[in-house]
C-alpha cells in the first residue's frame, strides 16, 4: 500500500554477549529502516537467551528490508517473517 509495516521474530545466536542487541539493530540502521516496536521474550530453547519481536516501517518486498534480512541471515541471526500489512491510521 506504500504505507506498510512488517513484523518479524528475530532469534540471535547468543544474547548474553555484550553488545548483542546493538549488533542486531545496527543492520536496520545501516539500511535506513525505522523500528516501531521491539519486544524481548525468553527463548524456549536456551536459558538466558532471548528472541525479539520487531515491527519496522516498510513492506517485505522493499529492497532495503530484503537486504537487511539477508545480512542478518548471513550473520547467523534467525529471522521469521510474521507479516507485512498497512499501517493503522
């Protein structure tokens, strides 16, 4: 619609390392992607590890979003696409 947001579930390999959240978010900054929401939840697979629910501006088909998701995957960061949809007014 040109005014969309995308929801993602992101599972970094290890969130107990210093700077792990920064290292995750820097990929969005480098590709000029605005984050609307970030929420952490304990991982079900490893104690003291977390997953992140993230809402970003844009659609999954946008070039900068695709580039960011590919870069995350190349850095062993698991990404699950939850959906792209028009922003509420």
